[in-house]
């Protein structure tokens, strides 16, 4: 038999990797992870809950987007918010699919201390495919059960001349493959010489290679990754969404998986890609948390000042930054558009905010004058 796939190797699944090649990346990940955890501890409870909601929502939506599925973001957000105790929602606006996805994500992260068992995987799979949504797939799905006897292949191209990118282990023996994985996943939590971040990368690769279900393998793989990361941090609260960073390099994700699944049990290439993607995710989260902290410091410094509703709205838009926040400052015309006030009112409001220290004038003048947030000095807080 030709050794086309990694699981056919005689030393499968005894993975190995080039430690010296991964060491700099791993060191960077651990350092940034520590910085992020330190920053997040400074966030108030209410802001922390909102940041966690944003990260969980981003994780769920982007994990489905990797598979080509577009979710109802509002519905998923409402399901998460209710479960986090953040706000009351109209239950009629929440689908059973959103409920299942929220339950799946929160079970993995909030109950990170519980063992990963086959029964728990079956529950996750059922939440991923609620009964009334089982017709989302073009073919029947065995929900809450392992896949059938047909070969599990990842293919592309013409039906009469398909390109097989990957073929998973056959159905016969799949239970034993899974039990081996689950036993390792539990035992490796206390393996002193295995870094938790590498463990998460190995778990990701191993499970997606087994491909044990008819559908949903990618999403369950990324859920297991979130579980492993939460276990490594010993923290249920999530502030970063790795699935979002995977989506940013979706083609690279599939390419490195395919290359590694056709290779030897040396998975250095996969782990290198995994750590680079994780590092990008952690750094993006640091930027978001810094924005949250900056916004909190700003309003704390100005907690006793009276503002109009329009001024508060524009200041929050500036504080939020990003695509909707005028990172390069705001002009009088933009203030007028956002606040929905007259030109004269916009000019007066901006002058008041400038005079009272909320804003600072950016270089330039005349009709192109722009204003940016005047952040208070953290040392004076």
C-alpha cells in the first residue's frame, strides 16, 4: 500500500517537531500571551464581559466563515449575551442554530476543566447541527454519531476528475483512533515537557486529520483548540479569537494542512504556521484591549463633565477607532454628518470639546482642520 497520508505512516501518531525552529515563535507567543492576560486583568468586570462577548462572537462567526457558512451575527450575539448574563433578549429573534453554537463555544471555554470524552464530542456535534437545521447540508448528516463507511475525502475539481487533497482514516478502527487521541488529550495536560500552546496545535492537527464526523469537523477542531488554549491558560474568559486569524489566511490554512497530512509525522511546518497565526491573534487582541482601557481611562478622567448626546456619540465613535471611528481624526463636516446637527452647531460643539480638553487639533487648518481624542496621561489617573 502506498503511503499517501500521514496516518498510514508506521510511527503515526507519534508526532515530532524541530524544537529549535519553533523556539523563537513559541517564546514570542508566550510573552504576548502573558502581556494580554496582564492587560485584561486591568479591565473592569463590565468591560471584560463585553470584550469576552466580542471575542466569542468573532470566534463563532469566523469559524463558520472558514467553512463558507455565513451566520446571522445578531442572532448569535443575542444567544451569547443571554448566556453571559449581559442583556435580556427577544427569544423570537434567536435561532436554534445560534443557541447551539453559543452553547458549544461556552461549554468548551467555561468548562475547560472537564475531560474531553466521546460523549462530550457527540453533544458538541448535536449542538452544531440542531435537528431542524440538518437540511443545511446537501447530504444527510449523522448527527451526534461517527461518520459512515464511505471514504472521507476532501476533494475539488470536476466530478469525473476530482483532485483528492486528503483522505481520512477508514471507518474501521476509527473508535480506537479517537480513544487514542482523547487519552492523549487528557494525559498531555500534565505533561511538563509539552508547552500548552504546542499541545493546542497538535490537538488541532490530530483531530482534523481523523475527521471523525460526516460534517462539522473543522468547526469542532477549532473548538477543541479553544478548549486546549483555555486549559493552558487555566482561564475561562477569552479575549482573542484564533478562528478570525485563521480566516485571514484561509488558503494558507488549507495548504499547510494538506502538505502536512501528506508528509511524515514531523509536523514542524504545521506548528510553525499555527504559532504564527496564534501570535497574530494575540497581538490583535492586545490592540483591542488597549482601546478598551484607553476608552475607560478617558471617560474616568471626564466623569464629571456635562456633554450633549451628540458630543458623547461622536467621542465614542472616535474612541472606538477602526473603520467606523475616524482614526485620522474628524472634521467639522464629518461631525455634522455623524451627530446630525447643523454646520453651526457642529463648529460650536467642536470648539467646546477642544476648549475643555476632550479633543486636540491635528496639524493643518482651514476647512481641512481635523480633531482627535486628547487622551489623559495614564500617570495622572
